[in-house]
């Protein structure tokens, strides 16, 4: 990873209300575009949502234990960024264990950066594989609390 953080305080949503994956992708895309000023780079919500849906067609990114790690590669990105959402109601996401998803980490990566994209996915996957971390995220009262948990854990995981 670069020295810039994967997550930002502005890319957390503590109780996302979404009734479909497409709506969830749209809300997460808007969050990332706003938090990282991606529209200035010509990146728009429609293209991000389309890329995320296309990636899901290859196979669900629902990894189990209520966690999904949707991701997309986007032209114009210069680094990997992520948004995190705790859904207000668990959503069917065709996860590998058949359980609905309530914790979602949405990663966007440059179209040409396979290595950094895979390292970021691996870091987040390791983090969310831990039951204690998932419990803390589900109990966090605010988006600021979500960010504190994720920022602390990803910085210690990077060492």
C-alpha cells in the first residue's frame, strides 16, 4: 500500500439503508466520489456502479460471516480507496455461506494496478475474518467509531 490510508473518516456509513446491491453500490460510490474528490478525475457514479455490478457477475464477493468485499477497477483512479458500510438491515448477497450481508467494504482501484488492489483486498479480508473485529463493527454507534476501528486495525495489520 502507499503511505495514504485505504479508509478515510468521510468514507464510513454506520447504518446504510439499501434494498438492493445496486442501490448499495450507488450509495457507496457516491460516498467514495465525495470523500476523495473523484469527480474531478472524471470518475462518475454510474461507471463505478456498472463496474461493481459487472464484477459481481463473475461471482459474488459475499465472503461469509455477513461480510461482502465488492470491488472494481476504474480508469482514472490513482490509488486504491475504500468505503465501509454497516447495513441497517442484512441483505441477501449470494454469499458463499448463504448468510445475508451486513458489513460491506467497497474497494475502488486503478484499472492498471493489480498488485495494490490485491494487497488491499487481502488486508481487508484478514481484518474482517476476525470475529472480534466484526463484533466491534456491528456494535459501533457511529461512523466515526467505525473509522476508528478500521483505521486502527488496518494500520497495525500493515506493519
